[in-house]
C-alpha cells in the first residue's frame, strides 16, 4: 500500500488543517533543540536556562535521565519540568532513547506478551510526552528492536507494526507522533535504512507514525557506494523521504556535535530548507568529552552559520 493512500483514509479535522496552513504561511526558519543527556546530571532547570541563553528553542528528553520508567514520574514532576522549560523560553519537543535502560520491552520479539507490554509502555511514553508539552517520540533503542536469531525481516516488520499499531490510538488521542529512526548496521540489525523505516511506517498506516533522520546514521547509507562520498547521500535522503520526515537529529559520525567533524552541514541545511522542513533540528551527541557547554555552544553556532550559507 502506498503511504499516501494509507494516510488519505484518515480524517483530518478542519482545525488541524487550519493549523498546518497557518504554519506553512510563516516565513521559513529553523528550530533548534538539544538533547538533555548532553548535560549529564545537571539540574533540568539549569539545562533549560543555559540552552535558551545560547539560542536553542527546544529541549529533547531522554526518559532515563529522569527515572527508570516514566510511570514512576508523578504528575507534579511532569508539571514542574514543563514549567521550568517554559520559564526559560523553551519547548520540550519530545522524547528519545525511549527504551534505554529499561527491562522487559522489545519491538520485534517472538514473545507476544513482551510485545503487548511494549505497546502499553509506548502509550505511557506518549502520555508523559504530552504532559511535558512534547509532540514526538523518537524510536531508536537499537537493543530493544534487534531481530532475534532466525527471525526474518518480514516477521520483524509484522511484529513491529503490530506493536506500533496497538499504540496508535493513544498517540492520536495525545497528539503525539512516533518517529521511526533508521540506525546504522553497527548498532542494530533491524531498520538500518530510510527505505526500511518507510516500509514499517507504511505497514503501521497512521499519520501518527512517521520518520526521523539522523546524520550519523545516514552517513552509513552513503557507504553503500563504496565509500567514495560517504556523506553525499544525506541531502538526497532528506529530499526522497520528505513526506514522512517529522524530526531531525544533527550530529557528526564521529559521535560529536555538528561542526566537530568532517560532515559538512551546508548541503544538509540546504536540503532541509528546500523541502521547507518545519520540524526540530535537534543536536544529539554521544561523545561528551569536549564538555556539555562547549558542545551546546559550538553546535548551534555552526548550524546557524551553515543555515545562513544554505540560504545564500
């Protein structure tokens, strides 16, 4: 089934259509966010204040930095986090690392009970995200989606779609979208390309299941051409999968932030601009050795510089 055909079966309220129309009339600008785990154990309020001072407009939350399970986070703490972000002038854009440091959850396992529990927990994540004012759940979590030995890719897609479909009514009710994240083959054996992610999205067949693209992960797709231009395909992938794209992670294949390695973000920002991408460009790093302050500051400075060049 074509994605467009599946999406067309869903009723879109007039108010939502009006919201999208108004959004599309606004002058184009990039919206920058940063992932909160960049700052280690620093208090969330301070993370928000510092990030806003650098010019970030949003912060993306890794749930494990708050509690082992989101069901352990009381309403009072959720309200406090939202208030702290808003006081600093930031939006909490959503969640990522959804299943990191949890136990008993898995997307593709043959164990039907585990799959059911995973769907239920995704619903809890959606509620937590909505309580914070967020709109996106980034499904990366490579260890919790790997295909078990002997399981075919087709069976994995079937199991994953079953889990995600079970969570869709709650996502629709909360106004949250789950974004499937392709990851490099070095990290997982399931959904390693944007094409595979699109296939899963089509199988789920809901406007609340969409795509996130990550620069580090996309660089692995470029190696398919023999490694001559490992980063050349990133703008191409942005354009090709534009109709599914709702979120974007900015980082370098060296695990640092944008501008800390060889990846040139001018073509990337140009590609996002050409498709009039209006989601978040969220800085996600994995090597924190330069220190959170430097990573946050130099990443947004570099992204802004590249965005200006892309506009010229």
